[in-house]
């Protein structure tokens, strides 16, 4: 969650101060740094498994078929699909709405901050979810977080300023970050 929290705001600052395309240069640079960190600090003693079927489409389809026959796994996949679709549905729309509220000059940074606020709140929620689930159970917490997340979207229909939007996105982050970590 941390990279998802810091990245959007940083990207907005880069876009507004150095240009939109420069953001891609920085993103690529961070990927290169990640590769370098792996090269320098990750040690792996990989041994090819013996007696295991070679990977191929036949294994993919066999495992996919097995997955679809499991009622519990299908339910989990549908929950994850709907939660992730709901949380990402606003990604292309939020910067447009923010641009309409603040104008083009600060839209990138404001949109980045909006995604960062949501991400930081989601991080906090995910850290707390372990204890909350131990007390109330996974099903109860998931239903509560997803239901409250659904209600938390409603103020987005009427926000007319950035402060209200940031508060709303913080609540969305709390509820949806909590739901998605289960």
C-alpha cells in the first residue's frame, strides 16, 4: 500500500513541475532501481523441481477447471473481482472531476494527493484488520467494510471542493482498504 499511497502525489508533482511525460521517465527509473535492488540484495538458491509436470496450457486449464468447481473459491474470486472493480472504477474519472473543481493548473497534484489520501487510509485499515477480524470474524468484518465502503461513495455525488473530497476518499480508503486485505 505504501507505494500506492506515495506514488500518485509524487507523480502529480512531477507532472505539474516537469511535464506529464517526465512522469514516465521517473516511473521507469524507479523500476530500474527496483531491479538493481533485487540484483544487489536478493539471494536465491533456485533448483528446478524434479518429477513435476512441465508448465503448459494443459496445466493451466486443469487447474482453472478445478478452481471453477470449488464453490468457495468462486465466491472468493467474485468478492475480490467486485471489490477491486469498485475501487478502481473511479480512477479515470477522479482526475477529471478534480480538474473541474480546481482547474488544470493544479489538477495533477490534487489528483495525486487524492489517491494518496485514499492509499494512506487503506494502509492504516489493513494494519488494523488482523486484530479486528480476530475479534469479530472475517465474514462480519468483510460485510461491514464493503457495506460502509458502498455508503462512503455517496458523498462523491455532491462534493464541490477538495477538502470534502479528501475526507470522503479517506473514509473510502478505510473501508475499502479494510475489505480488500481480508
